């Protein structure tokens, strides 16, 4: 009975808000860390068995991959908001229609990516000025991921639906299983079969497909909450359009963020292969450091969505305060650990002392920014869960495009010298820290302003108006 309760959906409309948020966030945090292991293990394996240039190629492919995955970000966010609100309101028919439409919408998006991705990968890499020494590896990595996109897409969508229902444990277990498979396949394909960068991409695609299948099986068994029958798999216009309308701002935010990353990646590439490799190492450690913030942000979205559905706005506000403070505390601990032990983490990826020292120098610049991001992610999660997905989008637009990109290039320009003709490479990370800090301040002000409450106070039935 205890095990059944562990895997059951969590009703976040009752109980102590902070406790419910943490109970939901912790399994998801472990799951997010496991998912980050996909990229991290890829980097460790290629860095150790192939070389620093192969490590750089995996990192250079990242911004382009993220740009072409914005469709799934939008579907996942929109589905999570709708599922959490319908679950909170106990509306079985609308819940079933939403889930079925999202599954079909994801299939259409996968076909689009499988066709477009391989066609645009090389032109985009060349446009970014990717060094010739790693261009082929980057293209190979991207094309395999795009062709095997079904697993990655459906895991993210289906696990998002499970989280919207309050079940963050099942998605965690399935991800842990696929992570182990991914690590084993990485070693087999790269260390034993010498497949290089293509090997890690193939291992990732196979492992994520397994996790997606496990999520689907779990959903098919949740017959007491919703129905997953053939008639619900039809693309119902009202559910599909509402999913897109709610998720589009987040998808656009991710697209804009990815575009900004691509523009900054061009600046990163100008500093040479060594800095590109160091940037990959920093971003891998950064991925782990940011996981608590993303986990609490998603938990706050589910918490807010369920309580808005149950029309408990006072509880939403109370949970927002508790959840944000807890997230800030966790980030403070993570920051301290990075500053104390970061150099040992960097050494896992490469045996080149120059890369380890450079990576640690950049990470020290970013460290305090994780506390600021705890505020941004938590309060943005509340706003999204209430149905206000536009405000977080505009904040991201401002900080990533209007602030980060000009600051990065501006610092690089102002620090040019004979020794550094393209400027100082620290500009990439100073600009990121500045945008994170400013974003936290703006997000707090917007949350206090309370436009999200206007969304929540409106008739929730209007959510289905096209």
C-alpha cells in the first residue's frame, strides 16, 4: 500500500504547501539530474575516449538542437498547465481529450523535425563559424538525434503529463532505467566499437525511446483518472489549439533563448577550440547546478495549476512564498559546493589542466547567479500554472536578447587587446550572470504586480476558447 501511494498522483490542493511542493519536487529533481546525465556522460565519454575536439563538437551542437526542439517545449508546457488544472477540477472528459490530443500533436511535430532537422543542421553549423576540425562530428551528432527524435519528444511530453497529474515518481524511475542503459550503450558504442560522437548520439536516442515507452505504459494504466481510448487520440481542435496557445509563449521563449545562445555561440567559437571545450564543461556542471531551480519551477507550475483549478488562490500565494524560499536555500547550498569542489568536477571531463583551470574560472563567475535563478524559475512557474505564460516570455525576451547578447559582445569589444584580439572570453559568462540577476528582479516585480491573478480569477472555462 505504501509503494502504491508513492507512485500515485499527488493532490496538491490539500496539505502544507511547502511540504507538498518539496515532496513533488524531490523525485523530479533526481529525475532532472538523471536526464542531465545523458549529456554529461556523452561529454565524459567523448572527452576521455576520443579527445577534447570531440568534446567541443558535442557542445557546439547543443544550441542548434535546442532551437529545433522548441515545438516539444511548447506542447509540454501547454499540456502540463491544462492537465494540472483539469486534474485539480476533477474534469475527466477534458483531461482525457487533452492528453490524447497532445500525443497526436507530438507525433506530427516529430515528423516535422525528422525531415527538417537533417536538412538544416550543416548550414546552421557553418553559419555559426563552427571550426572545420569539429564540423563533421557536430553534423553527425545532430542528424542521429533528429532521426531518433521520437523517444526524446515522447519522454518529455508524457513525463510532463505525469507531472501535471502529480506523479513525479514514475517519470523518475523510468528515467533512471534509461540513464543506466544510456551509460552502458555509451561505453559499448564509443569505447568498444569506436563509433565516436555518433555512438553517444545513438545511445541517447535508444535510451530515451525506452523511457518514453515506459511512460506510455504507465499512462495507459491510469484508467481511474482519465481515458486513453482511440476516440481521444483524434486531434481535437479545442484541446490542440489551447495547448499551443498556452505553450506557445514558452516555446517562443525557448526559441529566442536558443537563438541568443546561437549568437553567443558564434562569439564563443571566435575564442578557439580550447574555450569551446571549456564552455562545454561549464555548461555540463551548470546543468546540474540549475536542476533544483528547474525542478522547483515545474513543481510550482503544477501546484499553482491544481490550486487554480480548485479555486484556491490564497493557497497559491502561500505556496509561492514557501517554495521560492526553499528553492533559494537549495541553490545557496549548491553554489557553495561548486565553489568548494568545482575543480574536481571539471577534472572528470578532461585530463587537460588548462581546460580544468579555465572552466573553474568561468564557473566562479556564474556561481552566485543560481540563487537569482531560483527566484526566477519559482515565481515564473507560479505564473505559468495560473495561465499567465506571456509575462515569463517577455521577461526572458528582455534578459536573453536585449540584455545578454549586447552585454556579451560589448564586453568582448571593450576588452580587445594585442593578447586578446577578440576580447576576453569571460564576457560570455559575465553577460549571463548579469542577465540572470536582472531577470530575478524583474520576475519578482511582475509577480507582485499580480497579472497572473487576473488570469486565475477569470472563468477557467475560457481556457478552451480558441
